[in-house]
C-alpha cells in the first residue's frame, strides 16, 4: 500500500511539473502567434509548436483527472485544469476557493494575466 501511495505521489509531482513547463511554453507560443511572428518562422517550428500544444493539452487533462481530483476532493466536471480552477474561484466558497485562488495567483496568472478571468 505504501508503494502504491509513493508511486501516485511521484507520478503526481512529475505530472504537475511537466504540465507547468508545457503551460509556460504554450503561453509563450500563444504570444508569438498573436504577434504574427509564428507565421514567419520555418514550417518545422510551427509543427513543433503545435505538437507542444497538443502534448500540453493531454498533460493538462491528466493533471485535472489524476492530481486535481485529489486536491479538490471531487471528480472532474471539466476537461482542463484551468476550467476547474476558474469554477472554484468564482463559484465555490471556503477551502476550495482558497486553493483555486492559490493556483491562479501563483501558477497561472504570472504567465498569462487573463488565464483565471
């Protein structure tokens, strides 16, 4: 049983860290796309960028289902982590809202000011 818990914790930490890295990369890619610079780059860069986006989305879904289910002590109602965090930020009270605000302030908003709005 302890080995199972240790495995879950290790997977959760790795998933959280990987998702954070991909989130930061995807937010930067969005900025590059919005500035019009992505269209000027070589096609291989565009393919790489969109591959990062899809990998990031899969990681985000896994984070939401595997880690955030335990963090918020509920089954997911949303596909992505940010959707769940926003719901708790605006429609919850108590500890779930505080957890959502923590994630918004410390992990999402610093890399995208409007991500939790």
